């Protein structure tokens, strides 16, 4: 039994987690109170329950309840209280919801040093309990934002501790990259650079999700006038569901967390694949758009379907995974791939032997009822490790530099016990990361 | 190809190199020898003529370039349902011709497919198939009687869009064998429907979702077949040039969602014919060219009896330019959500924020607008702003803070049906609120001063305009401060 523990940190991590677990429950036929739909109800919900691979994500109690293998944590209670009082309050055990009293105020230093250090022991204790319930824990899925105080600071602290205590377990991250249009804090570049620096050696693979890209998708493709966090998180939930489908259902590709690493990460530091997801169709346009395997495959190379803003045509691919789900036949995939051949913009690096890896998971995609997305028969998620993602780092580093040149807002961090040295160290590390990416793309 | 010699080839749907057509003629076309089929293409520009050749009319087309003559062997008549299923889901022989897996190269690296063998094995178990797609698979009929029921009886969802089905009878032949069928997509099939009372009712006992986009179906045909859809919940009829000609009498009563988008012939009067569907919760009217709507059974400020269950209305991409349209929507008793983007009213120079506020204020029970939830604070702000924005107009129309004297005339009430209600909710707007503030320009804040030189009587009294408080330009007025004294300020 290869269990995965999901850890949700800070407001972003928790709210994305809320969307993900709601989706997982729909997909596995688990009701909001943790009880699985009985076979009659399953018939009508069109779910095959012979498959118990979902035990990688859910723990079955003696009472027949299925409890998510998850931990939600935040330094202030408001967001977690939302889960405690929300629709899925009976799904989680109270000990899985950890909240402090004083938040990190968008400050990495508070999340990492002052306030975070007070809660870390409790958190590790709870994780230990969850790990004990596992017979063969594979690793962790960490959900957090780069820009928030808890998401950046507490996560750094946690990742360091997890590396010590669970040294051989894989750690996969889903990180929200800051977007100016819907951010609330000016200092997000500081937090992002600091946390990336301290987490870089502890994370095995990080799927970045750019709020700005998702905002644009919701606005242009889904007709949402002013996308709220709810819309954005539902979309992120769809992508996460596609990525984790093989972990939760019987599937051939990326069944292990280790496999993600093996397939996507050529060097430890170069572990930021770009995610593209298709189709993205508004619920108001159901049944009006073409959805063939060829169409959704072509959409993977469309900027507007990328969850991180960068131009892959300017970079080179180091690795690429195509994860299809739903009503997809190998014949169609082969035809779609052959059509992709004509795209000479797909350039791989010289030194990498593998090219595309393609897998199909027959489980159909699910949507939340009443959400913005139309229910579709098939979907695809493309995970590509491309050097073009360095653009995202360059943008972040530039914003960092603008503020740091004037030492603006620095006193908030200094007064919590940090030193300027940590800032320059972090910035240097990111500069080195940018260089590493450039080197990847160079030919021999 | 024996069936090309029989006359029932006329009307068959065929495919030639990806283009679909209907057979209209079969026979000899002198002076060229041999059998020809005359086809009318779906794409009106694909053909060479309109069915006539050298003066003789062999068949008729709706378009001067809609027709062609083709040799029968160039035409694909299609396959039956089960063959199409097997073609798609079952790999009969080994992967490729020479026994070796064909490896596709992209970006000079090979493409590795993982686990396709097990997928193929899984999908080959036809009896387990539940959710299948046969889009563009050239399905033309059900095939042998009972064959489908035997091979894949558990199918619940099937996408049969863009196939070669030519009549509703063929659809019934298929559906009769799929007792669990819940979702059926027949878009882009040009189907012939039985005229008059149907020879076969055909029942879809479990069908919940039916998609008939771009099939050319008429409203009358929909109603005729609808008796066979006793539990239908969602009906999609996009792009059919529909003209709603009659009220659905005993049919479509279970329908919760109706999509009538892109049917440009529909107008507001036709909508009255579907206004009494008891369960209709969601109505999609995008791109139908509508600009006005009026519920005649309800006066200003009252609720209509039409569309009693309608919760979500979509009117994107239309010609709505008047606020009266939005006002009318307030009469819908159950409306909770509206999508109204890409209309002249909402596009244009006006700020999107203002338009959103105005829509919120004019439709009281709206909870979601353009897929964004309206939070209570937003509603409050929008309603207060609206009340203030039109306060002067209200007063001019006869409105008054004193309820006894408050008698705004009909025209105002028609243009602002919720105004009185808002006054009751928040109180009538005060005069102070309604005073038009000049924008803060320095020139509006200047004091006019008359300045007299007391020691020089023959000096004229000067008038100057100077800033009031603060005197930022002290010393630069060009006056001798000692000599002058301020006589009066105006």
C-alpha cells in the first residue's frame, strides 16, 4: 500500500486542498461525511468501485468511514475555521486541522522563525500520527503559496524538518506563484525568493501554478467576470486531480511519487515542470465545442492553457509527460501524437534520452456541480520540464531586486530576527538557478 | 456495393474525404457511362452545381454550388453501430503491419506510450463499456437486431455526433437496445424525422441528457419525438434555425435545462410558448439576436407567472442595449443567476464595474452575476449607489422624502421599478446626498477678493481671485501687501 500524505499550508494551501478533496470525494464516491456510496448508489453515480487504489489517499476507519490522509495547517484560525464549519467538516478528524492564534502577516520571517517555530512541533507530531497509519508511506504532497507568510515561512521550516525525519520519502509540491493582479501583499517577491531558496534542496518536484495565468483562463475561457479564489481554486483542483489520478486509480504512468521524479527531473535543482491542462470549457458552452483527443492534445501547446506564464517555444524540453484521462483510446492518442510531429517548435535538449511519455487513465474527469467548468468525456494534463520556465523566475527576481535595491520593507523581516545576509544569499541562489536553467538549454 | 442499385440509397448520409453529404440521386448521367450518385453537400460551397447537368435537372439543391456527381465507389456509406464500437475500442490484430511498434519521433526524441496494452485489453471488454464516444465514426445504422443489446448493454453515455445517421428511426433502433442510456449526443447528424404521428414512439426510459445541436431539427419535430423522453432533464438545441411554433403540451415537462443558443429566428414572443415548463431551471439564450423582453402579465414591480422555476438565465452575445431588459428580469420569481456578457449594454465605454453595479441594483433577488457571487456588501453598495445616482431624477419626477407627497410619475417608475423599494429599504435619499458636488478643481475653490488701496484714492478697486485657505501662492500675487488691504471677499 503506497500511501501519500497531503499537507496543506496557509490560506492558499488550505483552500486549494478544500477544492481537491471535494473533487476526490466526487471521483471516488465518498460522501461529505466520509462514507462510501453503497453499490446501488454507485451504479447510478457511474463509478466502479472494484478499484481500491484510492486508499493511497484515504484511510478507512473501523466504522467504515474514509478519512483523507491530509493535514491542514495555518498560523491563524479564520481559514481553518472555514473547513471546521464547512460542508466537509465531518470528513476530517479534528486533529487534522491545526491552527495557531497569531498569523504570519505576509511575512516569511514570522512564518519561519518567530510564530512558525511555536507550532512546528505540534505539526510534526500530527504528521507522525498520520504516518503511523500508513503501511508503506511513499511521500508527501505539499500545497502552499510562495507569497504568503505561512505558505513561504512555515513551509520552509516544515520541509527542512521533513527531510530530517523522513529522509527517504518523496516530497512533491504544488506551489502558487504570486500574481500582481490578485495579490494582497507587496512583499510577495521577498517571500517567494526566500522560500524558494530554503526549500530548493528539500523538494523533489514542484508544480508551479501561476495565479495570473489561472485568472486569465477563468476570465477569458470560462466567462467569469472577476474570478474569485473559489473559481481559481476549482480549476487548480482539476489540474491536481489529473496529476494525481494515477496515484488514486489503477493506471500505468506515474503511479508512484518516485516515478514523477524519475520521469520529469533530470537534476535535483531543475525540478519545476510546467503544467498545461485541457480542455477548459465553460459550463454554459457544454456540448458546443470539439473535444477530440487531437483537439485537447493540440490545446496543450496553446499558451492560454498553461498554468504558468512562459513561452515554451523559446526554451527546450528536458522531459514531458502527457496524462490522458477519460474516454481515450490508444488509436486516437497515436494519431494525435503523429499530428504533433509537425510542430517543429518542440525542441528537446541534446543530452536527454527520453522524449514524451504518454499514459491513459480511463477514469473520466469529474467537475463540481454548479461550478464553472463543463463536464467533459476526456481531459489531458501535460507536465513539461522546459527551460522556458526560467522566465517566471526572472520576473520574480526582478521584482525582488527593485525592492531590495532600496531595502524597502526590509525592517519587517529584520525585526523578526532575520538578517540582510539571508536575503542576499537567497537572491544569489535564485540567480544560480537561473543560470542552471540556461546551461540546461545549451547544446554541446 | 449492392445497395447502390436500390432506390433506398436516396436520402442516405455519406462521407467523402471528411465531408458529409446526402444522396439525392442515383443513376445514369449521359453522356458519361456508368452509375453516378448525385449528392448534396452539407457545406454549400463544396459542390460544382445545383443538381442539374447540361440542362437536365437530376436533383435539387438549396445552393447553386451545393451538389456534385460522384462515383459510388468513392463514397463511404458508413458502418453499423457495433462495427464502429469495435473499430474504436478493440484492437483486433497486433499493433502495426510489420509486427514492430511504430515509434513516433517528436523533436528528435521517441515518444514512449506506457501501458497501452492493458488499456486496450480493458477497453476490449465491450460489455463493460459505459461511457463511449463514436464521434465521426461513420455510424449509419444500428446493424443486426439485438446485436448491440448483446454486446454492450451497459452503455450509459454515447456520443454519436457527426455520424451518418439519416433518420430518427435509425436512432430508435440503436436506443431500443440500450436500456440504460442516460446521455445521447446526436449533434451534426442531419436526421429525417417521421412526419405526422410517429409510426414508432420509441421510448428512452432513462434518457436524461439529449444533445441535438446542428441537426436541422424543427420545433414541431422536437415535440413529436418528445413523448419518448419521459425523464429528460437537459435538452440542447443549439444552431438549428429553430422557430418555436407551439407550446409543449404534455411533453418536456421534466426538462430542467434548455439550450436554445444561436437560433437567430427566436424572438421574445416565441419565448412565451416555453414559459410554462414547470421544471425549467436553466435557460441558455446566447447569440439569438434578442434585444427586448417583456412579461405582459406583470405590472411594474410585480412578479410574472412565466418561467416559474427559472434560476439561471444566460443571454450572452445578444443585442441587449436597453436597461428595460434588465428591469424586466426582476419580474422573474426564481431568478438567482444571470450571465449577460458581450451585449451592447455591457460593452462600450462605460466602466464594467458601473454596469455590474447597475444590474445588481435592478434585479433584487440576483445572487450570481456573470459567474461571480454577489456578496451582501456588494449588493448593499450597488443599491445605495443606484439610489443616489437617480435621486435627482426621482425628485424631478415627483419623488419626495415625505411619503404623503411622494408621487413619482409612471414614466420614472417604469424606468426604475425598484426605486421605491430601495427607498423603503434604505430610506429616501437626503437632499445633502443628492447635491451635485463640483469636482475638486482649484478654480472652484478660489475666493474673489476686492482690494482697495486706501492711501491712493484714485486707484481702482482691484478684483483678484485667490485660493482660499492655505494661500499657497503667498508673495506671488504681485501686490504690495503693506499698501493694500482687503475690502471685501465675494
